[in-house]
């Protein structure tokens, strides 16, 4: 692993290496649009004192996570031109370990979407096939890793936004336990669901990065001290849902069955588990996520920061015009939905009900983890789909959050990993673990990577893979 990271340090060793790197990134980025801002020399908080493992290792950060001196657009017109005055705790910890931010990656506006097409900065394209999407909302981070532009990148996962693009781009993606990584500096979309996550081509990199960023932070009162639970347990039992609960495209079903077969070959016992409440994942997720989004996005009012349209006569007009011009359609839809489910007199019908489903899902996982160490689930019912109207509709995309949203509702960690490449496109699955048991995920993923090394995206030369 040291060697793998060492080769990335070369770009900061001399100007020629930096030039080679910069032209490699620019060439790819013209095709895939992974970065909203690429500036490998732009980091101001320099962990120069550090001699840690990550010294001079480059990484990319989703553009809804603050890095001082860089922009923080959240993929939105309303924040175009905003420069972060401070740095997110997770990023700062990596900088303290010596790592360097090379740029900010593209995303669905405020993290809302599954295609990376809901960005005011244009869609990101999949490095495996640029006529297709990367998945979202951390699509820029996933594409940058898959194309060999960085050894790892930070993303955020509110309902699947790290795991889904990881699966579409053939890389590993961790959504940690809720509260295990500080959210200070992560722009809020749905605060009770989201967490900063990591994307990388190798599970060891995810483990090492997670080790750096985890832990309690006085700046985030929902963060918790990370105390690995007890002794190092060996993973032996993996639970799966009955196939009748899954509705997957053929290639994805093939990947799912293949992953079960290979996990059995690796010595794991695979057995069926039963969590009936999972059937309601999407409904509970979108009720809670939009409710929280409508409150969190009230801060974009044209006053404090971001776009202000002063062409009207009154405060109200300024507010309406700024928000109408600044937000994209998907964001407007979700603010409206969130306001709707929170209307007075309707909370019982929607919000409270969704919270009850959330509890049932969490308890379902708790019960299941009495019998198995990890749970295997698909990430998304389809592989990377085509851009635009030839792809999936916004409603279809939401329904497809079925397999990812449950980990966010329950607050448990999940790791997406590449399984097969079918007709030129990667298929990924995910493993879920009890809270604060990320170690079990790494244990299984590293064993998996050894037995089934992930395919490298075509066009990525060995020096960047
Ligand atoms: N696809 C989900 C959504 O659109 C997940 C987004 C996320 O995790 N940020 O809300």
C-alpha cells in the first residue's frame, strides 16, 4: 500500500511531474467533467509539518464540503463564486496528515440526485463510457477515482450518494456510521441521514483514510467518539435478502448471484435474512430527506451568501427571485415536497409515519445482525444508464434508491465494492455492518479485492492506476 501511495506523491516532487499530472487530468476532464475546480497548487492549509503516510498524497473533495481557499458551489447557481472561509474537519484532518486537496468535484445540486446531471456546472460522464452517467450525487468524486485522477476522494452519502456512483464507476465507496465522521463543513441537505464518505480504487486506502477522518469533533454535536467495539471479530456469516425482494436488471442480478457464489468460495456462510420494513425504504427516505432539505435550504435567502436578485421592489420579491433563479428544478421540487409533508395537520400522515418506518428498519437490521456479521445487498437495480431522456426518469431514479437509503435511515455503515464488468460496464454490490463496525467491512472487502481484483477502467495507464 505504501508503494501505491508513494507513486502519487511524485506529482509534488518536481514541476515536470506536476505538469504531466495536470495534463493527464485536463485531458480526461474535458471528456468527463469530474471537477468543478481543479487547482493542485491551491491548498492553503498546508500539512507541511507532517511526515505521515499521507504526506503529499493528492485527493479530491466533493464540492459540498468546505476547503478554505477553494469554491464551495454545491453544484448550484445559488452558490456560484462562493469561496470557503474555513475547512471541513474531515478535510483538515487529512491535511494535517499531509494530504493535499487538488480540486473540488462535480455533484448533483446539494447532493440531490442519482445521475450527476442535476448540476449547474453540467453533467459528469462515466469514464467507462462517456455516453453514460456516473451516478450521483458524488459522481465527480467517483469518476475522478475511476479515471486515475486521484487515489481517493471524499463524497457525501445521504441516501446512497457515495455507494451508487462507486458502483457505476467500478470503485470502492464507504458510507460510514452516522456520527463517526464530523459533518462540520459538509453543506447540509438532510442532516439526520448524511455522512462524509470515501471513494477509492482500493479498500486499504479507504481504511487508512477513514482512520484519519473518524472521531468526535466539538464542532459537530452529532459526532461520536469512535471506539471500535470489542475484539477483532472474524467475519464468517453473511446475510442476504430473498431474491423475491429484489428487482434487478439482468446484468445486475448476474453480479449479485456472482458475488454470493464468490463469497461462499471465500469461505463465508451465506443465509437469508428477513427485514420486512425494507419495502418502505424509499417512501420513508424521501419523506424525511425532503422535510429536512426544506428546512436546511431556507438559509439561501439572498441575504447571507450566494446569489442575490435585487431587481424587485421588496424583501419578499428579492427572496423569491433569488431562490427562483438560484435553485435548479430538482431542488425546488424537494423544497416543495418537504414543505408539503411538514404542513400543520399533516405530520402524522407523513413525517411521523416515516419516522416509525425508520425505527422499524433500524430494529430490523439490529435483529438481523444477531444472526449474521454482515449483510450483502445490491446497490442499484441498473448499471450506469444513458445521459438525458434515454436514461432513467427522475422518478425511476428515486425508486431505485431502494437498496441504499436503508443504511442511512438506520445509521449503519455500508461499503460498495466492484464485482463484475458486464458488457463494458461495472456492476457493484454493497456490504452492510452494525454501527461502528467498519472494521468488519474492511476485513471482508480486502479479502475480496485480493481474490477478485477490481477491473481498471479502459484508458487508464498503469502509472495512474
Ligand atoms: N439519490 C439520493 C437522493 O437523490 C441520494 C442522494 C445522496 O445520498 N446525497 O436523495
